[in-house]
């Protein structure tokens, strides 16, 4: 090791001042690159890393949920013993709290991200159409982008301004438009950008290609909106089915099982041994807990099914799952 250090020192001393300066610059570039990747980037901007993609929040939310569950479990065991901890309904509350800690951040970020992506897709046809109009009027593409960048396109405005800045730095249009599509990140944007770049490389009329891209993105957005509206009825059916399930359990618990348990207990108290077979041995707390488990399971997975049917993504149904699980817990804790 000392031999290598000695050789490195000799090589460093043999370098000219300009070469040493270049080495220092390269080392700084490497440090900056490491800071933008992996754990270095996370340590520098943890909030940005966790929120740039919805699934990234699981890095924090899942460990937090597991920690909350085990802290609650240890507390219950220390206070009431092992048997009571696993038979008490409090363990259910702790588990549901942990589940919410794991799911709510992901559901919120996914909803925000999907709304942002939808707004970007909606703004794309107008951007391509305006850009094509400016180009047809005789403007060069850099000038057309510069003029369009002064307009208002919602969430897309920031990306257009970055495209304008890159083209003002003499970055070729094809390279700049590819980077534009990569920054947006939607399938529609990347497909449209690829079409425009290939047509530009082939030497065709870029304004016609931009008009075609505008028409394509407009049709895509319309079809996506129509599909979502058509599937909305099935999402509503899933939610109503859960509410009906909850209502049936409430009626059955509040009337049928309670009545059987009270009648059986009365018959057993009067000395009639047949009361035990009639319903005196019904443990209502057990059945309520069992029905709570069934309601929570149906609520969680019904929400995922609703997301898959409505938006073609199961993760998009987490918002429904969270709401229905909370409704089930409130219903069983305060009304059933």
C-alpha cells in the first residue's frame, strides 16, 4: 500500500500545473456525480428523493409502520401479558394504525403524481399545436419555442421554459426535445417526442409533424378520459358493494346475533339447558372482531380492485382502500 502511495505521489509531482488543475476538476466532477447518485443523493435531498416517485416513500413509511406495530405490541405484552395482547381488540387497532402509516403517504403521493401527469398530458396537444402554428408562420424552431414559452400551459410551463433555455444554448432541437420528453416522463410525451425527433432527422416538414403529434396527443387524452369515465361506474359499484357488506354485517350483528345471544342467555338462566344450543354460548366480542377483520380485508382489496378497474393501476386504488378501511374501523368501534 505504501509503495502505491509513493508511486502516486511521484506521478502527482511529475504533473504540470495545468494537468494538476485538470485532475482537481475531474475529482470535483466525480464528487458531484457521487452526490447525485445513490445514498449520497438521498442524504443531500431526502425529501426530494422520497417524493419524486410515489413508491420511494415506502423507504420510510414501511419501516415506520413496522416500528409502530412492534412498539405497540411490546407495550401491550408488558402491560397485559402475551395472551391478552393477541386476544385483545387493541392489537387490531395498532395493526390498522400501522397499515395506515404505510399506505396513506403512498396513496397521497400517487394521487398527486397521477393528477400532475394527467395535467401534463392534457397540456401537450395545445403546446404542439401552438409550436406548429409559430413554425408555419415562418419562425425558426428556437424562436417558436421561445415565444410559446411565454404562454401558460399549467404544469407543462416549467418544462417548456427548460426546453427554451436549452435551445438558447445552441443545443440541437432533436437532443433538446428528447430531454424534454424524458423530463416529463409520461408515455404519451415520450412517444410524441420520438415521433417529432425522427421526422426532424429525416428532413420532413417539422410543422406537419408537430400538427400530427398535437392530433395524436389530443386523441389519446380524449380516449383516456372516455375510458376513465366509462369505468367510473364500476368503481362506484365496488364502493357500494363494500357499503352493502358493512350494512348487512351491522344488521346481522345488531339484530340476529344479539337477539340469539340474549335469548339463549335468558333460557340458560331460567334453568333450560337447551338454551346453550340455542345461542347462549355465542361470544359477541369474538364475532364482532371476526367481522371487523372481514370488513377490513374486503375494504383494502376492494380498493385495489377499484384502482385497477378505474385507472389500470392497483396502486391508484390505495386512496379508496384507505377511506374504506377507516370507515370500517369507525363503524365497528362506535356503531356496531
